[in-house]
């Protein structure tokens, strides 16, 4: 990588690890009122998607000295359907009621994703009213949300990574759907399949849900953030995995019901694609100086994705991002980190005229052979999770160089803001041992401000 790519010196904490299981697909929340991190993951018999078993959770409690004390790992068996495997944790806290929602999907048996048919994927959630101590019975939204919105689809998924509650109180769950178009063009006459990002929305505290309009262009896993638009209003920013050279960035002015892609996108997609994460920060929390100020920027954001490793250019690095919901003025746009795959995907938050700064994380590109969710051990090619920071979403060159959050084998990641200004945390896949595991690390925006 280029000499401008810096590495983090903060401490990693091992959160999910087991000699008999791989842990994949992280999701992370921090609830300031509880002084608690909530970390979720898939527990798998192997790293392969079809070997997923169930979701697990750990709680990290902030201690008086600033450290985080983690509870034992819990298997979330309420989040399961007999004969199905549970995948893609996507949590969000409904702050008015204090209800914790955990969205996920359940897939039939060990059926490969490409072979799934309607009815073999279920859209589900469980809730907790006691900070994750106990969980409700499962609610299946497949018929009321997906079947009613899409006449023909192959499968769908939520997240992975955290969902979002807007300042208005609306709950937004990032998702994607694989739509079947036409007949006889592929899959043995079953129709061609294209993947589109979409947002699941609730405006009544989670009592009812509906799907918004899918993004017209082909996109996949996405994440969301709320940002200022430079004119005193707010918009929802989407950063999505794509099939092209660049990640797709889009904005919504109707609370996530529909999105319009940005015409200028400068965050590279890497490899075969990868998930990424995004956050937003108020402009007041963003480091000043360094020539990164944008006249249009009203905040900043960070994006994390798997970075470019194995001699690959840092241009291809992907990472997680943070963006701003409120700050007006010069901000830093998302910086994130990622581990390599041919086309890393991640999410970021930003505003039309950079009304917030963000940090984003995503799987970057590195040497080796890998699949969309590659296998652990030998052959894992996703290297160097990177964090990208930006001050303005629509600047011609808004994203800086990646700050490397994890130098070795990396993967999916999720970001969460901490209670202190300018601080955030990342839960990320890594693979130094025979099994894939997850580590937790906290960062300060000043660590990565040099990248923009």
C-alpha cells in the first residue's frame, strides 16, 4: 500500500472465538443510556454461509476507568425457526419505548443462497424490553412486508450491521432483495435475478413495517445514516455494495422511502464485493485542519471496509464510515476500513453537500482467492480492514486514504458511535487462527483525520 496509509495502534479485544466454530457477520450497537455495547454475530460450523447455525450476543459494559467488560457469549435461540438457519443480525433501539429490535433472516436448511426460492427465506425479528436480558417470541414479517411489496423475488436479506432510527422516530432497516425479471433467460428458465438495495420502514415505533422502493440500479448489502443537507434539513444517506468499479452512494429526502444515486461517487468497490459499515458525526466533533475542510461540508462521515492488501493499491481499499446528522460547517466525510475481496461493499453516511462527516468500514481488496463471504483458513484473501473519512459527500474527491484498522486477514465489520465526542468502535471479522473470529476496537477521529 502507499506510504500515506497509516495503521492504528489502538488495542483489539477478542469478542467472539471458539475452536469449534467460525464467527461471521458482525453487528454492533452502543446505547449511551445503558453505557453498553451490544455485539451480535452468526455462529457457524464452518465459514460457509450454508453452515450458519444461530445468532450469538455479548454485552460490553463501560467501566469507570473507560475499559469495556464483556459478558459471556449467549446463544439467541429465540431468534430461530426449526429447520432454518439464522443469518444477518441487524439491531436497532427504538428510543421512545426502550425496545431493542433484532432483525435477521432465516434460510431453509443448508440451501445455497443461489438456489433459494420464495418461502425459503423468512424476514424476522425478536425484541427485548430489558436490555437484551430476555427476548420475545419471533415475529415473521415475510408475508406482510416482502410478499406484499414484491410480486417476484428469489430471496432477500437485511443488513448486515446496525439499523437506524431517524430524529423523527422512524425506524429504518437496510436490506436487499433479489428480484426475478422475465422468464427463460437464465436459471433453467426461471428468470434473470438482479439484486437491489431497499429499506424497510416503520413510522409507528415498530408496530407495522413496509418496504420502500428498491434502488433502480443493481446494488446489494447497504447501510444508512442520517445527515444534514446544508440547508437546515436532513436526508438519509445510503452506501451500497455494487457490481461495478465504484460503490453506490444515494440520498433520500423522504425518510428512506426512495433514493436517488449521487452522480459523483469516488469510493472504490473492491474485488468481488464486500459489506461495509457507516456512521455519521456532527461537524463539531470532527478534527479541524489538514486541508480537509470543504465549503459545502456541514459535517463529516467515516466508512469502513476491507482495505487493499497484498500489494494492491490503497485506492481499492474499502472501509467503514461515519457521517454527521446535525453539524453545519466544515466536516469530515466518512472514513472506513475494510478487508479485501474483489469488489468490497460497505456503507457510508453523508449529506448531499457533505452536511456531516462519517466513518465507514468495508472489506478491502487483497491478494488471494475468495468468495463473497470467503472461507477461513487458507485461501482467505480479504486483508487490511480500512477506515475512510470524508468531510463532504459530493466533493469531487471526498474520500481520503484508508486508515488500516486491522492488518491481517479481515472481513465484514460494523461501526458504532461511543459516548465520548469523536469516538467510535468497530466490531470486525479477522482470521489469524484456524477459525474466523471477531475483535472489537475503539477509535478516535483524530487518529484517522490525516487520511483526508
